[in-house]
């Protein structure tokens, strides 16, 4: 009985996590649409809604992809490093 409760609590945590990530993604996408349409208006352009959504989606995807590749934040700042390996901090 305890194993079923453990599985159900894990399932509930996963569902709550998916809902939270979905809400945050919707909010970020809405803000990106606002920024893109406002920026186009300030630049004197009047793009159709299709292009506003496309460019906002590209902005959000690029933010997600660049957030996955963390830069080397610590270590030596000299340019003559012979140990140039990719420092992946996402799996720590």
C-alpha cells in the first residue's frame, strides 16, 4: 500500500510540475508577443499577427535553448587555457 501511495505522490508531483511549467510558458510567450508587437510599432512597422506570433515563438525558443547551455561562470579567466572542455552545469 505504501508503494502505491509513493507512486501516486510522484504522479501528482509530475502533473503539478507540468501545469506550472505550462502556465509559466504561456505567460512568457504572452510577454514576448507584447514585446515584439510593441517593438515593431516603435520601429514604424505594422506586421500581421502571423509574423508577430512567429517572431515571438522564435524568441522564446532561442531563450529556452540558450538557457540550457550555461557559460563557464567560474575558473581562470586567462586565454591560454589548455584544458578547454565544455563545462556543463545543468547536470550537477
